[in-house]
C-alpha cells in the first residue's frame, strides 16, 4: 500500500552552509538499501536525511540549485536545475522490467525559487559565460520532472545484463514555487514479460570472470552479491596482443611470461588482420565472442596499428 506523509516547512539557512536537514542537522550521504533481490525481483529503499540548496544569482534575482550528495544534475537546459540519483542492478537475461513505487514519504518547502539549468555544457565552455534561460517548464503548474522513479534502457556488461534505476526525489512546481523532497522511496523492480532490447543469449550456465571484473561488478551492480543463478568461476582472464610485425620478437618474452604466470596470452600480426581500424575492431569483436577477452594490448604507433 502506498503511504505518503506530507509536512510543510519554511526554508531556513545556516550561515556558511547549504545543507537543509530533514532528519539530520549535519550533511549525510544518500543511502540506497537493497531489501531483497533474486534478480527476477529487486526491492530497493532510497533514503536521504536532507539536501543542499546552493544560492546563485540570476537576472531575475537570487535563486537556488538543489543538490544531493552523490547525485547528478538532470542537465536539461531551461528546466529547474535539480539532482537525480541512479544505480544499476542485474536483471534477467531476456526480461522486460517494470518498476513500482510501494511507498514514499516527502516534505514540502514553500516559496523556493529554483534556477534553471544551463544544460549539458562541454568543458570548452565556461558556465559563467552562459546566461540563465527559463524554458516552458516554468509555465507549467505541475511538479517537475514528475516521475519519481524510472528505468533506463537495459544493457549488457560482459557477462551480465543490467538496468539503471533512476530516482527523482527532488520535485519542483515552478508556478507555485513549491519544492517537494522525497526523503524515502521504496520501490520494486520486477520482470514483466520477454524483452527485445539488448537481451543476452547465454551459451552455458558457467560464468568465468577475472578478478578485475569481479571488483567492477561488485561496485557497479547493487544486487551482484545476490546473483546465484550461475556457477561463477574466478580466473586470471586472458590477453590478446596485436603487434606490428617488426616488434613481435621483442614482445615474445612478455607473451611467454604471461602464459607462464597463468594468463592465457596470444599474439597476432596486425598484417594478418587488416590495415584499418575497422578490421582490427571486427577481429577483436570476433575474438571476444569466441574466446572471451580480458586484456587487449596494441603494440605499435598509430601508423602501424590504426585505431
């Protein structure tokens, strides 16, 4: 059952601090708790103790940017500059997932003026040189961005299929100047039907991964430790060396040492592959699909190894 608790507050500021505490007077990190997961279904709880209001000057006066610890800006030019929070989970190889909000709690702040985002600027552009512009969103008497939780497009990361869960705990009504902040959101992500986007065709139930990718999986996927679908075998991975012919004799001792160390390593002459970057890319892709690939070493300058 969805449960919503609403409270009204006036925005107050501590001198020298942008932190606006809800349940804590001092800044704390955003929390994301995995309540349960069997990959087919994952229950996740989002929690914050407060947020940051950063003052900025705009042509219409003093306004604010809303930020979360570990959050990221929506970067929508002309729309309120607020943060989202995202984290990935492992999902079934061929399932289309859906997300449901089971319960939530929020507080509201009146008469808050949120500045618009300047958009996704390149590093060649100084944000100070870009003026604030107010888009059509500021004419809408509704909360932006609206959906408090969503799912991004599924993807495959080597041995696993994943999907990013995006939380939008910061909601703003630009007409009424009301800032709504969800301090708690409990969601369930579950398999609904068969998908046709980035599905993963698995050849066997035995998954080998290197220690390097074990760390990546553990840091990337919230529910990695709950995945008991397959037999996971940790190995040292393998290496492919693509070398310019004149350098192969010098590289052979390295190849021999890697094999002796327990890292299966193969070296090929780039001239046997092709003379352009597309040929190399296709060769590496086929090699990965046929043999798996953890490390790739290209030996030669740009004229010798087009890339």
